[in-house]
C-alpha cells in the first residue's frame, strides 16, 4: 500500500506516533518505564504460518509491524517528554531471502524515531542496562500474558547472567499491568484514526451492497466474494473471520464454518469487515436469498432495523448515554415489538432471543480496549458497534411463523458531540431499496419487498 509522504503507516504520521508515546510517558511515574513486545509469528502447523498481525498496543505506540521486537518507553530526563528504545531483528540478507525484508536497527532510529536501537538477540543485556534504575515497570508482556513474545521468553529459564540480572531488577521493581493506561490512550480516536476507520467502513460497506445484488447458493462463495471485494476496494485484509450464515445457521452467533448451502427461501446473515492501516470495521447485514422477505421475516427485520436506528441516534456525547444504557433501550424496544407480534415475553424470553450485548468498542481491534467498562457515558471520538439481533429457536415456545429466523443488523459508529458518524453507511439496509441488474450479465432484476 502506498504511503503519503509524512505517513509512517497508512493514514498515521510519525509525529502522531511520537505524540502517543509522549502521552504514555506523561501517565508514567518518575523512574517508571513501559515495556512492550511485538507479536510473534503464529503457526497453523509445522512451518505453515498465519498472516502476521502485530500486537495492538505495540503497533499503536510504534507503528512497527514486524515480529521479534521490544519497545521500552519512559520519561525523559527533564520529565517533559519521552525516551524510546526499540530493539529489532538486524538486517540479514540470508534470512531476508526467505522471510522478506526487515527494517533493521538503523531504520529503527531513522524511520521509527527511536532514541536508541539494538539487536533483539542481545535483548537481555540491553534490558538490564535500560531498566537498571527504574522503580516501576508497566508491561503486559510478562509470563502468563504473552508466553511466546521476545520479552517473556527470557523468563523461560535463567540461562545467563544477564537474565539473572534482569530478574533481580524486576523483582525489586513494582511491576504493573500496562493495559489500563493503553486503554485510556486508545479509547478516544484521533481524526486520523477515524479517517482510517471510515475508509475501511466505506470499502466494506460497498462490498456488502455489491454482494446483495447477486444471487448466492453457497455460503463459501459469498464469503470469498466479500473478502475479495474488501481488498479490491482498498482494504489490506479482512478484519476477522467472517460469519456467513444461511437459514438456521444465523442463530449461531459465531458461526464461521461458512460451508453450507443457501436455500431460496432462507435469509443469509453476513458479519464481516475489512481492515485499513490495521484499523477495522465491523458490519452485519441480513437479507433474503430470493430477493423478497416473507411477511414474518420482514416483521422481525423491521423491528430490529427500527431499534438499531434509535440506538445509533443515541450515540452522541450530548445524550450522556453509555453502551449499557443504550443496550437497555434496545432491549425495551425489541421486547415491545415482539409483544406486538404475538410473542410471550415472560421469564427469560428476551435473553433467549437477544443473547448478546448491543455493542462493543472498535479500533485497532474488533473488540477494542479489552476490559474497558461499557457503563461510562460515551465521549466524542469513541468508536462502537450497534448491533441488535433476534435469533428465534425452532421450538414450540415461539409463534410458529417466526421459528428459525435469525437476523442481526450492525454498523460501526463514531461518537460525536451532537450527531453520530456512521462509518459503514454504504452498506444498504432498507427493506424498500430496489436493486437493478444488467440482464445481459445473467443476473435478473430483483428487489426487496
């Protein structure tokens, strides 16, 4: 992907990465440091590896997108800025012939703006020197958290005097989790981050709309089409394993087999999204394979769509709503709609039909800033999903006409002061929207009714 002249990664400048490190350093105590480890390559089996995905906090603070690296960030001597050490793999023509090019230690200084760099293979002695005087260490790259990272591997044995020295330093230091600090930093997105998420949302939304214009007979074909179109329209990859669920499969929230037949009278639920500059989007749409909803399908769809529109409208800071509060509003709205359709909503009915939360935070991760409370009022710059759904079991407890229906509608939304910004608006969701097709291409004109 081509970068703009000032960008270190797509859409994000080196200056913004430096500002992020400075913001982190301001939250650290005097003589405190943060230690972050890059993600390692993950293997499917033997020598067959998965696509590489960087550890999100490491990427957020460095922009460095390679494995086997450690970053150490602390306060400057004057306490008014930050220091940044970045230890990476050295250049190696032999290994790069097999694995692709590496940035190397010099680029860590010249491109990624580290104050000091070094060979990751010498990390033991480097760490002992860098953290020798610290009193507090903030890290999540510790045994039990990231057991295969370049940092935590040091603790698998005490095979050298350097490792023993590091153990002694960390035993004296007050080691604390870094996640609470990085969650606060990542919680509010910058304009550049929102722009990246909008690009991912726009490209992914258009891919969805194109998918709805075609006739599908297999889940796997629709899955392949969406993932191809995400990339073709500008995303780097899929943000997560898609859910493409026809008929009764839609009632399995995380159904990812995506290998079943799509029947003419079924609905298909597709939950998928692309990734741009490591920032994700999250979309779900449900539509009839035949092009026409049955009356019961349409009733459930409209109930969910009305609920979603209400909830999206509440994603503004001026309303002082939390995700939990908006979830409660969704529950109340869906319950009233289902009662009007003849459902008995006593007991655990709503929990059975709507078993998941209305939304979650998004950003570099699909479930961003893990552990962050959904009880706090939403703030400008937070990005969330709004995804009401109903999944009606095929049992005697429910009205016969609605049994087996599973529908979810989801958009990615950025909270603003007065009006929410829907990041995925290109993905159509109106029942009355008409699609026209070129009959010469073999696709018949069809419409949703």
